[in-house]
């Protein structure tokens, strides 16, 4: 049994597989989905509570798995990171890459850049956008 507590956000098409996998690992703590039928099924199948996204953010869980429609990935990931949660998010992180650069949180942008960019030549290409945010 794992001591890690994970909440899965999104129990639909791909989320149901992640719910199953984290349950098998003994790490599934709760489930969350806008579709009450999906959350009820996952909750009953794996014996975990249903939480709202706000409850997940306020809880003492270790991580959040985000498996919702892609248009919501960036917003939910940002909220979870700001709440101090580890995040696994399905790709893509954002449907519009430049949303990241226009964000008011320069620290989040720096984190994302260090995570998704490789090599100094890429950083040189992107750096003019970063300077615009200062």
C-alpha cells in the first residue's frame, strides 16, 4: 500500500484508465469530474470519495492527475501548482502555447520553460518574449 495520495481530475475517456491505474498502485485518494455519473461510478468501483476541485486543492493530497478536456489543462494545472500540488497532466498543456507567455505569473512561465524547452538555442529564440514580460 502506497503512502502517496493522488486525486484524479476527470474520470471520462482517458481519466477512467488513470483512475484504475492509480487505484491499483494504492495511491488513489479521490476522484473529481463535472459529470456526476462518472464520479459516482469511479467512487463506487474503487472505494474513494468524490471531491470538488476546490476540495482537492485544499486537501493534504500529494498530487493531482489532470485528465480533462485539453482546453482546461492549463488553467487547472496552474491552480494545482499554485496550491502546492505535484501535477501530472495529459498533453497538451495548453491549446495555445502563447497563453503561457501572456500569463501574469513569471515564475510559472520560467518553470514551464525549464521543463519543456531543451537546449540553449531554444532559450535564445524564446528569450525576447520573456523580456517583454519584465
